[in-house]
C-alpha cells in the first residue's frame, strides 16, 4: 500500500507549480478574461450603430473594400445610411 504524502505536500502541476499557486493563476486568468469581456462588451455597445451599419451593408453586398468600410464606420457612413447614398 502506498504511503500517504506528508501534510505539507501539495501536488504540483507540470510546470512545477504547487496547486495553491495554480489556483492563484486560475483566479488571475479568470479576472483578466472577465475584464476583457466587460471591456469588449462596452466597446461593442459604444459602437453598436457602426457595427449594425457594417453588418447590414455586408449582408447586402457580401464583400467590401477597405475604403468602403472606413466610410461606413465614419460620420459619412451615418449620413449615407440616412440618405441612401454611398460616401
């Protein structure tokens, strides 16, 4: 029968980190991912009109040149969508 590990023993991960450190790493990774997700959602909400305008145009035209995308994402794009013109 194998001998139990000493009380101070902690299993180590492949990188040689004890499980307590692994938990801290996991917590930090989760915090970073949560923060990134929040920031991404905030950015998408802030630019929602532009993203919707781009999506609608892509559904209609399927492919867009860079200058057309830049125009859609600028103030000119808002005017073009309201008036039905391009640029």
